C-alpha cells in the first residue's frame, strides 16, 4: 500500500475534488497527514472490525457478516467532500485535522450484516442495541416504503431517491482507552445485491445516464417485490409446518384411540 499521499494521482481519480479544495481552503499538508495517520491505524481498525463481525455472527437471524476498512484515498475524498457540511455545523473556521477526523468520519470501520427475510431485522436490531452503545440509527428507505416499524422505535428515516435501502447503526466501544466508532449496515440479501450494483454504477460515472438511472429504479422496484415475496413464502412455510405438526398429532391421537377401542 502507498503510504505517502500523492495529490496528482489522487486528482486523477477524483478530479472534482480540486474545486472543493480551493473553495474550502483545504491545506494539502493536512490531507497528507490524515492519510499517513490513517494508514498507521488500519491494522488496528481491521482487528476491531473483525471482532465486531465475529460477535454478530453468533446471532442466528444473520445470514452473512462482512467487515471492511475504508480505503485511504476514499477517506481523503470524503474528508474533502464533508468540509462544507462541517463548516455549516461548526462554523467557517472548521477544518479536518489529524486530531478530529476519527470522530467526524464515522465509517472508517464498516460492518455489513445481511439477512434473508425482512422480518428478521427486528431481532437483529434488538441484538445490536443490547450489545453495543448505539449513538445513532438511520433507516434509509425508498419513498413510499412502509416506515411504521422504524417510526415506532423513534428511528430516523431518510428517503433515498436512488431507492437504496439499509439500516445504519453507529456504535461506539473502547478496545483501549480511546473510543472507536464503527458503522453497522443491516439489509436483506436482495437489498445487498441492489446496493452493490447501484454503488458500482455511481462510482463508474460522474453522472449516471438517464437510461441507466431509469432501469436502475425499475430494478429497485423488482428488488422490493422480491423481498415481499420472500417474506410471504417464509410466512406460508411456517404456517404449513405448523399445520403439518397439528395434523400429525391428530392422526396419532386417532390411531391410539382406535387401538384402545380394539382392546
């Protein structure tokens, strides 16, 4: 891994950031310091992410858990992009530094939790909030989705025009005397597929062409329908199994009664 920040190479990957650097008077030396500091902590962050992931794997409703660390270049891109937002929050003098970036960028450690059926989210949610100190929860939904389950739990709901669906948790813990924040993303296996395709398209194009955008939204509706169908099949399967058990019990009771009458 490259340990020194190279501005020219970075701008080739993210040319739009040059304007943001100039507008917000961002110091390149500070970006380089953040880049180098983050690289020195990446191994520790990877260990923290693996630790969280292993705990989550013990929850029986969870199908798959993935952990990842933010790429250094992507961190710098986000730092540059978020300066304007933080200036609105903290004032015009704000700048990211080596001392504050770990508190302001909360997805340095990312954990992806995938489940099969939508209704399993409730159990996973209860497991997360009872295991860690959760400092923020956000439900990303498509406009028109039923959000009652989130509102009943006082979870912030954000409607995403892209149709991206996922529930994000910011959790904090202290593996040492220094606080660590990680982001846990929870979604169904169908939402995961859509999210990966959407993500790849958005980072392949400066602006997604209209023909791709319209087909992506159509695909999103199909994904939503697939989730609903999977939940329906799961419900029907459970009901069928319950009826089978009931019928088997009735048949066994009848058999025993016939044996008793014969005697």
